[in-house]
């Protein structure tokens, strides 16, 4: 079966895909040349050098994403990462989680914030870490002026078993702003 340069019918999944989405390297994982792109007969049960062509293509795309996150060809970033450690009183975990997630949802929308993650310790549900990644030195102060932060601070003040602590870090990897981006995925 010969495949035109404009459309490709992937026989493994049966979906039409534009050939422009495939690089020369991607075609190689199908065992095809760029001059004549022919796929095996659908009844041909051969494996392409022992690997599944779709899996190889997805692996290749993920490798390119990681390369873009650390590429020296792209301008690197110097983000400030703050880990805020919180211990809440037993029985307050769900209320703290709800308030913190509401704050995180709004914080992630701020222009000076690259990421705002809320994580909970597995073996002690009263322990949380807020992972705040700021794009510049001014962003933490701007964040503390927002309504959602002040609402969070007032809401959780009595939930804490002890005062929260924070440690500041300099980001090393991902080295580009794209690497910190949530992307187009829905955050919940």
C-alpha cells in the first residue's frame, strides 16, 4: 500500500494523520524512507525491529520535549522555587486541602508564577508542601498582595499545628520556561 505525502492511514490504529506531523526520524521508526512511504499489508504481523512503531514515535516526541526543556539553544530561566512546609492539626486535613487548592488554582493564573503545586505527605496526612515557582524576584511580593492569598492565609491560620516554614531554591531543571508550563492540560 503506497501512502501519499498529504495523508497517512496508520494501519495499527486506523486513524488518518497528516504526514507533516512526522519528521524524517519519525518515519524511520515505521521502517519507511522519505522518498517512498509504503506500509506493510494490514495482515503482515511483522514487528519493526522488535518495537511497536507508535510506541517509538511517542518516545521520540517525549525525548524532543525533554530536549527543548534543557536546550542551550533556548534562553534559560532563573526561577525562584519556594517550598512551604505546613503541618496541620489532626482532623483539619480536608479543610486545609480545600483552602489550599482554591488558592493554588488562582495562584497558577498569576503572570509571575510558573507553577503552584500542593502536595500531601503519604505517611502523615497532616503534612503538606506548597511548591511555588516564581518567574522573578518581584512575584512573591505580588502574590502576597492578592485577594486569594490573603483569604487562604486567614482561612488556614487556625488549622496549623505550628507556624509554616519556607525554604527558597534556585531552579536548575527544567532550564526553560516551557519546562515549567502546565501546558494545555486541565489542571484537575
